[in-house]
C-alpha cells in the first residue's frame, strides 16, 4: 500500500470512524485514499478552524481522540485556534496536515509554512515526517500521546510525496500495560491528605475538567459522599458529578454562584481534583489562599504548586489516588458547616419569576424541559456561556462542551456539530451562542443542514458583545466602544438561508412555544433567536477582590 492508504489503515486501527477537514493540494492524496474507505466518514467543513473545533467537540463528547485534517500553508495555520483551544482544555485531538514535497522543504514553495514552529507552544507534541517508513509508527505514537496522561492535541505534518511512496504494513506490536504500585512517599502523602480532610472544619472540594477526562465521576462521587464534602464545579468541571446531587454547590469562579463562592472563601481546606486553579476560578490569589490549606490532585505534576503554592500535591492517576483516600476511615463532624452552606444556598437562590424574556429564564426553561432526557449542551463564549453554566443543570459527564481556558468565540457551533456526529440518534445537542460569536463560525450551519444534524441552536441577540460591554461598564466607566451592533441583522433569515427552520422570539410565551416545537422536531436542526434586553451577568467578582466580593449592578 502507499503512504496515504497506510495512514487511512492506521486511522481505522486506532478506532477512528469520523474525520473533519478541508482538502487542498498537499493533503489531496489522503482524501483520495479516504475515497475507498467505507469505515471512515469524512466531514467536509466550511473552514479549517471549524474542523479543529468539530474534532474537539467529538473528542469531548466521546472520550476518544478527535481527528482533523488540512492542507499545507493556510489550511494548516487555520487549525491553530482550534488546536490552542484543545490544548488549553486538555482535549485529545490528532491533526494531520499536508506539506510540500520533501524536495521543496525550506524553499518557500507555494503554500509552504513551517507549521511545527507555529504550533509548538499549543500542542503536546508535533511531528514532521520525512521518511515514509516512519508514517505508521508516528501516527500510532501521535494517538498514544494524545490520550496518555494529561490529554491534548498532537499534530503530524506529512509532505505530499510521502503519501505516494510504498509502505510495508506492520501490525502494531502487542503491549502489556504495567500498573505501577504507589511508592512509600506517595502513600505517606495520601495518608496525610486523609488526615487533613478529617481534621478540617470547613472543607470544600473543587472538581475540574480533569475528572471528566479521567472518567472518574463515580470515584469522585463516592469520595465526597464518604467524607460528606460540599462540591463546587469549575467551568470545565460541570457534569463531573450531577448538578442535582445534594452535595453540589454548582459553578464557582468569576461569575460563579454566590453560595459556592462564599463556601470557597470561608473554607479552611480546599481539595482540588483535576483543576488547575485558573485565574477566573480564584480571583485574587493572595486573598484566595489566605488562611486556607490546599490538597491538589492532578495527573500533571507541573500543575502542582504552579498557581497555588504550598499545596499538598498528589500527582498521578486520579482513580488510584481516590482509591487510597477511600481506604482511610472517615470521621469528623461538619454539620455546622453544612448549615452555613445551606443558609447561603437559600439566601442566594435564583428567582426565575420575571415578566419578560431573559436568558437566565430561557435557559431555566431548557433545563426543566430536558431534565432526565438525553441531551448535551455546547456553548460559545461570552455572557450566554456564563448564564448557561449557572442556569442549565448538567447531570452527566461529557454532556457539557465549552471553551474554558482559551475562551474561543465561535467554538460552540462546530463543536456541537462534532458532538452530534458522535451521538447520532442517541443524544441531541443544544447549542447556545451570542450574536457576536455566531457571526464567526455560523457558516457551519451549512454543514449541519447538509448532513441534517438535529442540533438546536439558541442565538442570544442583545445587539452587542455583551461581555465586552459588561467589562466596559465595570472597568472603563461605561465608555462603550466596539461592543454595540448598531446595524440590524436577521439571524433567523441567516439560518434559514441554509435550509434550517428558524424562529425569532421576543416574549416568554413565544420562546416556550418555539422550544417545544424544536424539541419535538427530533429529525432536523432548528434555530431559535432570542431578542432580549442588554443586561449583565450576575454574580461577578470585583477586579482584584476575593472570590466572595461581588460587583453590585444598578
């Protein structure tokens, strides 16, 4: 077989059934080989960035490696934002890019770009193959690396002429995984961590995206139940344990729920599981760490003490670590702490009794109508993302798809498409976007319509870049610039131009009826445009403040 056929065979060997991409001259031999593959579905997107986001969404939903392909030069560079998004959120993606022939490398040939240097900071690793004999081993290594330890994106750059060269197929060598036993020092640290948990008077667990990546939902749930610990979620950690679990405090951070933020601020011990203590999570770090002890559980040793120093770090397999903690005897009484937490929850419980259409009210309706049913949620980035984190009720892992670390506007629609490709008929994706981000990647409605994927898109039309406007109110004395859309756009007509049924709503009654119609139409994509007043996401932490010090909007 030739190199292109070998790559396709290798993809099948790795369990790949879907790839997202856009053709060009240097990657065309691989497309030609895909022509003969009945097992791999190639999805032609409308832009290479969307291919990366779709592969990312597929990976988040499935737990498998997402795959995207692009040609050299602009095709490869258009993947960059998507790869950076996956890198920041630790999502396993393999990108295969075409490259100019080996004889032309370094000669500034047509569409030649050194994509390795471009992507080095935003991939776990990248490869430029210069010998066809290394194709199989490199592709296999890329998939292994993407999944191993802390997941992330890997790029493989293949000069076009290698796709035509003969490659001898070799079966992957059998590998027996050896599970190492924790050493004595690690066992001592685990025992110390258990003692700190039992001794704490005001403990709080923070679950992050690492719990989802590790598939450790059951283990984390059992752990917090054994020790009777309150649990807050990072943005990436939604779904790590069910939101309706009685010990869940909900989303915490810059726009987190007040009860969750107050609990973290008052805690004497914080146990972070699969979370990197990002700045949007902590607020002012000095105030965040004041009079608080930390236990940090993470797969990546580099995360221990990176943002929060002097923590008791347990780096390694989350399930193994939690298993060690579960062996310790759980004693202690934190009833008074739970009473205080319950008081905060009751004091700050959100009131959905409003007489006009608002995004929190609408998302609450979505949550009520999808409760206990097979749905997943994908968001873009902005105010609507925070409202979704606050007002949707994410009950299962891998049903919440959002750009956390990079905050990529335009992520939501192609990610929803990728997830829906994985789910098929088993689960439906509801996508939430703003009127800013949808202009960035809304062209992917074309692919969704062409493939008749039953994604439901909710587009929040507040005629502004809402989060930018909110920051300008809080930090720039309401000097609003480059944030308000003074030119009207008909988003329903835009979606309709692709053949998607779309409605515009302006009242609660109109939204409720449109949502019912969209949910009932199981076989087609739908779009609902929400015309709403400009408003601000609450809560919001004050700049440079502690996590429980909030902006008061008038």
